[in-house]
């Protein structure tokens, strides 16, 4: 244990890792603070760069950039009422109301402080949850993996903030995309339409870049430019945060826990964590009437929640290769690339690398405090950059980055195609996160499914025979039937349903 | 690009059916009951069923809470000019990427990238005074990072970089 810890320290105390982490932190802070550029997009655009780094440095950049971007989305949310990332959308109104009351420092300080605390709570959950789960997961057979993957996919559809039917459809589209190529049980070209480029299948990373970056540039083409940030002088940013921590320690803990749980659930990420925690904070608050008028309580809870979900999203990713959120989906791609294939054995064979990941998360969250304060002070200058200069550079990075992944132009075509697909899906209420999950998990789901079918010789019974498999199966089927039950229930009680939706 | 649910749903039915059929005609693995054909069959069927449900509006009631971040109320956001062709502007970024695919080898990275940056920037409302220097400088910066530091083989084309 101690030896692995020392090994882990040795792994991360190289110049490459330190510089990569610092650069990625600054990059994450800048991208996160620009409205319309999300944390997922920041991470996706980082992947081509990680190609050329050592495994630990590559993961360091992802850890640092994603943690920072989630916090830094709070900055334009508080100052402009435009959330920099979707994860800050839940409480942007509240933070802006505080700014109007002259409490911008308190709102932003709470953003930094409780983000860092939440992030560290998330890492602790990763450290505590992952090893025992890995122990259990070692005895999993393909049946358990199949149900687990199905459960993961169903979770993503359950928590989507849109029609569950559309979410399931999105998931199927993602799975269908993963069918392309010759990497299937028979090794035959499937859905390749005679194109050699499609033989290798659709790489998840260009697809993600397209869905999250190109689609965003497409949306920018049709939406008006956000107003520039008024310049202002800030007082002490951390003043009063300790008092808030003591006053709202229960809210903070609850935010952390909710964030961790939502992070672990596949497909549900920081934005969902923030929405749920903010709503929860309002529901259980002693002074709910103050919410919306510039009250810091909800900020504390939601800020603690969204950053906690970032680290805990890595739990299912590292253990099963099932991404906890879209950022973890990208991280899984990088893990595979770097020879750290997700799975329970990662925790026994590559224990020092796992400890290195924990340490990097902790360091990133500590670094967030000074860097975040600096970022708040210079945010006014960064937000001066008009969209018409940022978006072209994003486009350029998409083109070059997707080319760099396989050194062929087909990557660029993939990015363009998925930009269109992502844009159309989003515009019509199909959650793209569900599709992304489908693409990332497709190969694994199919492998587990077909192997199980071969083992069981076409019979369905073995899918339920093992105890863990039976439990997972019950949960997955329950998740599948849940929207149907809600739908039926609503049909039976129309008056209440109407009241519930108008609330 | 908001299409009616019946349109997207029908499209999904067609896509699902095509996928299921495509899976069906795949050659099986000799001597084994299941092969590459099973998964697309299941997925395609599921997708088609979802498409049907969407056409009939099942699950639509869940969409009410879908709400986008409200714009600033104080400043009346100028309504975007609505023409018939205005919506097509959204297709510009993917079109430019495809342009890059075809042009990069012939024109070289620097020129193709400069054109892409200039067009995107202008389309987002930048004046030429901003767009031109941006288009002139940013390809070099990106080339420095990706081409020089990360050794991505970017095509040189007509205008090779000085390094």
C-alpha cells in the first residue's frame, strides 16, 4: 500500500505531468468560462494532444481540464447570467441575483471553494468505492457484464431531461453506430457499404468532437452573440467562505453525496448533479422563499455537487468501462489508447497508476483555489474575446485534432457528419449524451451479449441464474419499465399530472 | 431545424428497419447459432419500435420541463433575421470541414485553414479587420502546436511553413 503510494508519487512528479496539468488547468478554466464551450467539449478537443503524452500525463490533462472547466462555468453564470457550461445552468440565475445585490465575490468565492471541496469529496468516493467494487467485479462473467451494461444504458435514458423514448432512441442510434466495421463476432464487414474507411468502425473520439464541438459552432451560427462582461473590481474572494462552510456544512455534505451518486450513474453527469442538488436544496431549505433572490445556500449545495460528480464518474469507467458521464466517456477512450484498459484488474495490476489518478484529482482540486481566484480576476478580459474569434479556432482544432487521431482525413469527415447528427438530435429533443454512451459502450455490450448467448446455447435462462446477474437483471428491467409505469400512472391521474407539470 | 416528431419518428422506423434487415442478411458464423447478425437485429428492432412510439407521441409528456437558459431580459435581444435560407447557415461548419478534407492536400494546411477561419469568423459577424489577421495568424499558431510540437503530419501543399 505504502509502496504503491510512493510509486504513484514518483509517477506524477515528473516535469511532463506537472506542466501538462498546469497547462490543462489554464485551458480548462478558459474554455469553461466561455459561454457555449462546455467542459465535455474542452476535454474532447484535448484528446488529440494526449496522444503524444505519456499515459499518466494524458490522464492528468483530462482530470485537470474537466475539473477546472466545471468550476469556471460559474464565472459567466454569476457575472452575465449566461452559464459557461451546462453544469452551471442550474444556479446561474441565483448567482446573477447575488451579483446584482453586490455579492459577486461571495457567489464566485462559493463557486471556487465548494467546487474544490466537492471535487475532493468525489475523489474520496472514488478511492473508497472502487477497490471493493473491483473485488466483486472480478467474479463477474459475461452475463453480469451484459446486465450491467444494459443497466448503464438504461440509467442514461432515465435521467435525461427529455422524453425517455427519445433518449432510448438516441441510445439505439449510438449502438447502431458502434455496429459499423469488421470488429464483430463474425469478423465480417458490417454496414461498411464497401467503404474501406468504415472497416475500422467509427472512432468514438471524432464522433464526440463532432457532437460536442462542431454542433456547438453550428448552433452559434444561429444564436445572437452574448453581451460582453462589464469590467468590475473584485474584493476578497475567499472572505466569508469558511463561515459559509460552517453554516451550510449539512447542505455541502448532501450536495457532495448527491453529486457522487449521480456521477456514478452512467450517463448522468455534472449538469444533472447540479440541477438535482439545487432543487433538493430549495426543497429542504429552512428559508425556501429566499431562493432566486440571491441566496447562497443553493449555490453551496449545487457547486459542491457538480464537482463531486466529476471524480465519481470515473468509478464505473475505471471498473467496467461504462462511462459515468460524457467526460468519463472521453476518458475511457484515452485509457484504452494508453494501454490502461478499464476493468477490475486495473486496480491490482496497475495499482500505482490508480493511486496516481487519485492524487492528480486531489492536486487538481487544490490547485483550483489559487488558479480559480486568478481566473475570476482576469475573466473580464478573457470574456472580451468575441465569439467570432473563438469559434473559428475551435473549428480549426476540430479539423486538425480529428485528423491527428488516425492521421487520415476520414476522421475529419466523421467529425463533420457527427456535428450534423448532434445538431439535428439536440434540436429535436433527442439527448446526445445517450447516443454518446451507446457509441462508447456498443462494442462491449455486443461482446457481452453475443458471448453470453453462445455460452447459454440460445437459452435465456442462464442470463438469470447467477445471483448477481439476477439482481442486475431485475434492476435493468425495472429501469426499462419505469417510464412506462410513470406514463400509465399519469394517464390514470390527469389532473395531478397537469398540476405537477405546471409547477 | 425543429422537425415534427412524426418526421423524426418515421425516419427512425426506416433506419431501424434497414438496420435489422442489414443485420439479417449478414452471413452467419458456420456452426454457431449467433454471429454478427444478432446485435443489429435487436438494435434495429428496438430503434424501429422507439420510432413508432415517437410517431404516436408516447413519452411526449415528459418533454414539458425542457427549458433552455433564458436570455437576458433587460436588454431586448434583437430577434435574429429570419429568412428561408437563414437556417442553412448552421450547415456552414460541416461544409467547411468537408472543404478542408478536399482542399488540404492540394492547397496545404495553412491556406485551407486560413480560408476556413476567415469564412467562419465572417459568418459569425466579424469585420474583415478582425477576420483577416485572425485567418492569417491562427493557422500558423495551430501548425506550431500540432505540426511542430505534436508532429502531426499536416499537408504542406502550396505554402509550406518556414519551420
